[in-house]
C-alpha cells in the first residue's frame, strides 16, 4: 500500500513539473486545494492508464521497439498522456494536454521527474 502511495505522489509531482514547464499542459480550477485534488486524481488516472493500457500497447508495438531501439517509447508515453487527458475530460477533471508534440515533451519530462522522485522516495511495502 505504501508503494502505491509513493508512486501516486511521484506521478503527481511529475505531472506538476510538466504543467509548470509547458504552457500547453494545463490544470485549471478554482482554489489551490481544488487544483491539488485534481492533480492527485489525474495522477491516479495516469497510473491506471500506465498499469492497464501501456503493457498492451508495448506488446502490440514490440517490432517497433526493436526497430527503433526503444525510441518509440517516447511516442507510447505521449499517447498515454493524451489518453489520460481525454479520460480526465470524460471525468470532468480540469486537466488538458494540447497537441501531440506537447505530449511527447510532457511524457519525457514526466518520465525523468518520476524516475528521479522514485529514486529519492522510499520503496518499501
């Protein structure tokens, strides 16, 4: 359970950094508390997308992973971020990613920041 909480916090932190750095990734809302709650819900949604959908996409695109020596990972991460944005819109969460190339850059930022936070944060269960 602690591992789940740590990964959710890392995802929320990584999403916050991407929102802060990129103008086309937006999190709107009223108060700061509302934004934090929305960010945590989006982080949970992003974690769910990465847990359920990403492995299926990786298996289906395995030849492209081999052909591009893993660079297709940037595209897969961008698609997961766009899917999260679409799902957030369906759940009426105020999170939006505008455009594919913004999603590629956002996915790269989220991957690096999430990795760094997972190194720093404890990992016991």
